C-alpha cells in the first residue's frame, strides 16, 4: 500500500476545491477503493451539538444519525481522538449499523481552525484489520484535505 500515492492522487483531485461535501465524497471514494480491507468508508458530519449525521460514503447503508454519546464514531467526535477498534463486539456501546463489520477505524476530521466538523469512519469485515500506520497515514490525509 502506497499512502504517498493516495495522498498525491487525492491532492490532485481536490486542489482548489473548498466545498466540504465535495471533498468528503472524493476522499470517501478514493480511500474506499484503495484497499480491499475497507468494507465501508465514509463521513459522519457534525450537524448540531453532540450530533452526527451521515455524509458521503461508499459501501452498504450506514446509520443515519449518531449521537456523540454512542458508538465508535460518537467516541471519536466526543474525545477528538482516533478510535482503532480491532473487535467491534468488544467496544462498549458499539452501534451495529452493519452486521458484517468486525473492526473499525474512526478519525476526527478538523477544519483549518481545529474544530471537529465530522469523523471519517472505515469499517472492515475482517477482525483486527487496521494498524496504527493506517491511522497515522489517513490522519495525515485528512489534515491535508480539510485543515488547509
């Protein structure tokens, strides 16, 4: 996997774009097709205090609304920290949007002012599918696209 190539491709595709939804759609598509471990890839946007709603994504259906108080995505939004979950069944309060999800990586998405505007959720139908390298590389990609 060449994360450098992925960052370059997404950088070229999003250059000059300022619309957040267009950026999210492009990132979700490119990351989803980057690796076959990625079964569902998408954004949940902050739409009100302590509330996420589904944004652009790739894969089967997702949950439409997630409060900050629930699930892996809520934890990432609430704490502002990456959630690397090798076994979703062991995560307290996990929301089963899809019965095929076995592991999950969720990263907070910040704008140029450092405010959390959403979370980027990657699910896998494989247990323990994600590494700290995945978290670091995808986090750098999100900063490149959304915090500029």
